[in-house]
C-alpha cells in the first residue's frame, strides 16, 4: 500500500525503491529466518523416521502443513500432489532465506509422489539408495510468464533449454521510476 510522502505526495514502491519493502525490523526478520531454519531441521528429522511421528513438530506453519500432508499420505487424507507442492514450497522458502542447497530426502513411490509429480511442482528428483529420493526445487516463477508456460525451470534445464525470464532480483535491482517490463528485458 502506498505511503504519504512529506509534501503530500505518495511514496510508491517504485519511487521508494527497495527501502519501500524494508518495513520489517531486522530483529524480527532474523527471528523469522531462525524459526524457518529450525523448522526445516525438524522436518528433515521427521522425514528420516517416517512413518513414525516426530516428537517435535515444526514450529513454522508451512513446514507443519507439509508434515500434515505427509501424515495424510499414510491415512489417505492427502494426495501425492499435496505433498509435492508443499514440499517444493518448503524448499523454495529455505532457498530464499539463504539455504541455496536446500533439499529433502523422501521415500520413493508408490506411497510418495512420483518424479513427475515432483517435477510438476517445480522440483527435481534424484534417486538414492535404499528406496529414497533427494528433492530440490527451483526458484518460484509466476505461472503467467512465457518461461513458465514452457514448463518448470528445472525441466527446461534438464531438456537443455535456457530460461529467458529471470526475476529482476537475480539480475539488477529495480530502479526508482522504472517500469518492471523495461527492467526484465
């Protein structure tokens, strides 16, 4: 939402640049990052003992929801696609918080999502020994972008295609007064 400037003018995100988004105190952000990393660690421990339930449930809602879906696979209240999409979201969040190599080790199908179901959620799967798979995710890409219409980024890279639509934050910061589409070209 735009803020009022000193002389009565509006300060929009494009006028204020990145400072328009720095409204969360650093201490609160650091606590949120810490909670997400703790929840990711708890999730990895929980996945290592499936089908047993963990003693300590993740404290962060996305991670807890993923674990709820995992438990739902066992009793039929969740579908494999739920687990794949929530798992990919958990990985993406942790990547965005600085864990660039975030991944999960999960069981192979039939009770868990297939490689195709993980891929449909923007994840990449590598089989491991002992009936397990390692799952990574790619950065989120809006469904309306031309690159996303060609399939998930990891699938395009696996097929030898390159992504021509990178999020602005990967290339250059948006400059005040510029239009988004001009920055992406």
